[in-house]
C-alpha cells in the first residue's frame, strides 16, 4: 500500500506526531508503513540481524542506533532477508551501507546516511522498548508511516481512504 504522509497529516492532525526531518529514503519502496517493532542498539546490529529473519508482514522495524555515524546498522544481506520475510520497512536512526543494492531491494528503508563500515557483533541491545529520536517516541505496537515527505507516528492504524 502507498502512504502519503501529507495527506495523513491533513486527515489526522490530532493523532500523528511528525519526526524531525533528518532521514533519507534508500530502499526501493518510497512509501511504507505498519506496526512498529523497535530495536535499540549502538554500533552492534546483532538484534537487527536476528529480527530480519522473523516474519515481518505489516511491520516496520525502527532501529535506534543513537544517531551514530561510525558504523552501518543495515546492509544488503539483512535488507534482502527483511524483504524476503515480508517486512514493510526499516527506519534506522544511524547509518546503513550497500546503498546501491538496497535501492533495488523491495523494502522501505530510511536512514540518516550511509557508511561503509560494518558493526561489531556483541549481541548487545534491546528489543521492543520505547525509543525516542527526532522529537518522537516510537512505541512497539503503535504505527509508523514514511515516504519522501517524512516520517509520522500514530497510536493507531491510519487509513488512506
């Protein structure tokens, strides 16, 4: 399904929170949305790797990497696995890599920037905890929608009709 965040903001102005503009679209899907699943990690994408291998139909993985610009939390293999498992998208508050391949992958991906260095794998991080960045709190079970206009969060599913 295609989401248009300005239209959703117009239709649900009292329901949505708008993330501060800092993200860029990297995936083949310019528009995506779904139920939030969170991961909080710092320069260690072990939980991202674990999570992309689980069924993600109708869900968006929100990865709080603390805004780190020193390591990439998502690369081509993990993005391809997420697409294979049905994830609608991944939002990374941090960096990704392999952007040319990710641009061809049937997945919504937004991140701060690209960085060629992979992360360490130490198994450190938290899953399904509230995370806050860009002036918005992302809560597991709530909903996020993203397109080239920005990212919005809602406590309930939003309808484009």
